[in-house]
């Protein structure tokens, strides 16, 4: 197995793991965490498949750097929304609990 | 690096990701996530993608971690910790099966990928025309400059979105709380010791970025970290969000980039650099972008205004 294949498969594993976390843990911060894990999994698949003979293709590299920054932009907005949600009283983050009460 | 190291690293990455996603305590999960980001940076290093490793360590692990810890603090300060529910076991079983299927299909697709040469040789053959030694910088600011321009604008848009969450009456105010620390404490000492080193590292990264690993995004992040540290240590305060100087710092990178792009329209297409002057133009854009990215990231971490502005 080449390192390229190994890391690409790890990326696939991260995507699956991240999706599982996204579905089963509904806390807002966990959702943002899961989004970031899925994102880095996608980047790893993309970058590792462009790895050939000890060099990683610079085009995916540049696009991944762009992707990291875009993921950060979304995370920053999500974090600010979570903070504002908390400041406004928010209440429980579990919609089922709210229905019951 | 040896395959044994790679296998161990991949196992560690998957394990730490599982702890971050599914671990018991939310704060512990955040700590695991930061470790995860650093491990991913190591993976990129092992793949010889040093520029991506730098970006991942600085942005993916560092800034994202700080942002999420900030959100966690806000949740914590307002109420008793919100419940951190785990889905019903039936949901977990079906989600597990579905995600296994998705992971399996992805793995099959990866194994079925035809080996290709990619664009490595094309980039290396043509980057000489831009007089750049770093292929990734050549792609970011030369061949795919359009993406990079839009990316710098996405960052600005994120900041506008964050600012749009400003509580009523506080617009024009100062982001974040005023931090106070013990003057002889650890935080205050680190706040004095690290920013100068960060400043040098940041300037080095953008200076070296044209020929060696580094560049505007990595440099901007390190510069932003130096500023955030000084603020956390209570040595500096955030500026008012309406400050003209601040606005200029935010805009100079994307504005210069757009201007060059528009001028380039006269040389045969949007973002076509004037022949013979590619390198100075690219360097000017990089330096301006590093400054704007640093300012934008620092303010993204600070969040929307929380206090009324002072001297007005």
C-alpha cells in the first residue's frame, strides 16, 4: 500500500466518522466539529490522491488551502451564531426536550 | 517517512477524530479536536504538502479551536451547560450502517481511481514565467488567482456576517470583553514574549512564501495569533469596528487584488498580470493580503461588538 492510498482511505474514514457524529450528536458545537472533520477528510482524499512519487500536486494543494480558509469562514460565523444564541437565552439545544416542556 | 509511521499516524488520526466527535465531555472533545488538527498537519507533512500542513496547523487547528472554545464559553456563561444528547440507539444503528456504506463506497471509489500524473509537471514547467519557486504560491496567485481573490472576499463576507449579529445599540462598539490579567502572571508574560516572535515568524512566512513553503494565508494567521495573544493578555484592546484605520487594513488586500485584476483586463484578461512585472505585482498582492487576512481573522475570533465604543 502506498502512503497516497493510505491517507486517501483515512480521509474516507474521516468523512464516514464525521457524518456519523453529525447525525448522532445534536449539540451545536458538536455539529460544527463534525463539519470540520468531514471537511478535513474531503481535503485528505483530494490531496492524497494527488500525491505521486513523493510530490503532492500543487493544484489540489492550493485548492485545499482555499478550502481550509472557506471552512474557517463558515466555522467563525457558526461560532458567532452559537454565542449570540446563548446570549439571547437560547434554552436547551435539544428540540425534543423543548417539546416536552 | 516510513510506512509504519504513516499507518500509526492514520490510526491515531481516526482515533482522535472519534474522541473529538463522540467523546463524553464537550470541552475534552474540543481539546481532542485541536490535537486532531495538529495530527492532520503531520499527515500533510508526511505527504510533502508543507504549505497545506502550515495552513492546517495555523487555521484548522489553531483559529478553529479558539473560535469553538469561544462559543463553548459563551454557552457556558449564560446557562448551566446545555444538554449534550446522544441519539437513540436505533438512530445510532442506522446512522452507523449508513455511514459505513458511505465510507465503503468512498473507499471503493478511491481504490478504483486511475493513477494519473496530475498537473505537477505543467505547474513546475510554467511557474518559471512568474519567477516563483513555490509551486503552490504560483497556483494560488498565478494560475488560480481567481479562486484566491474570491477566497479573500469570502473571509470578508464572513466578517460582515459575524458583525451582523451585533446586539442592538452596540454597533460601532468594541468586540469581545476587555481582558485583564495579573501583571506578573503567566498570561501577561506570554503576551509579552510571544507576539514579537509571532511577528517575525509571520513576516518571514510571507517573505519566504514566494520561493519556499509559506504564503499570505499562513502568515496572516500567525500575525493574527500574535494580536489575539496581546489582547488576551490585556496588553492591547480591540479597535472599534467602525475605525477607518481598521477598515483600511481589512480592505487593502482584496482591494489591491481587485484593482490588479481590473488593470489586467487591459493586458488581455481579468487578473492577467503585466508581462515582466509578474513577480513584483504578486508580491505586492501577497503582502497586502497577509495584512488583510491577519486583521480579518483577528476580528473573526473577537466576534461582534460587545461594548460601546469609548472616545466618541
